[in-house]
C-alpha cells in the first residue's frame, strides 16, 4: 500500500512539474487539483491502515472503498491513455498497484456477539438421522 501511494504521489508530482507548477500554490486551480489529488491518494490509504491498526472496521471500510475508487480511476486513466501513449500507459499508470492495495487492505470480517469472526461461507446444514 505504501508503494502504491508513493507511486501515485510521484505521478501527481510529475504532472505538476510538466504543467509548470513548481510548488503547490493553493490559490491556483492547478495547485488545488494537485493538492486534492494528493489527499485522494493518501486519505484512503491512511484510513485503511489506521482501521486495521486500531481494529476499527468502519475506517477499514472507508479506506477500502477509497482504494477501490483509486483503482477504478487509474484503470480508466490508463485505458484512456492508451489512445494517446499506446499500451505503455497500462504499465506506467499505477492501476495494478492500486488494485493490489485494495485487495490486501480489504476489511476484516465483522465479529459476532461471541467475539469470533463471522464465517465467510454459510455453514451447510447437517443431515439429521
């Protein structure tokens, strides 16, 4: 997840460098979009990480939804990028890292009233004699 967030941050920073933004200026529209992009990358990662660390399932869910949205966003960007950059955009864009982070940081199953994790598969009924 850290590798994914760092890679995405690097790409956002690269976009800023190519567009002439030497530093993040909150007053410009480009600066605002770059700062919001950074928040969009780091907020889901931090929510997911803190949710797992603090065992707060709601934070895990918020982080997981954000990570899946990042995957969808980067996936769409890489597909659109193939029209202009060719198939190289599929390797450059971090959709695969966002997908891996979303899979690895998925929320843990909810606990039942006894404190045990709820089973992921329903139990088959036992045959009666």
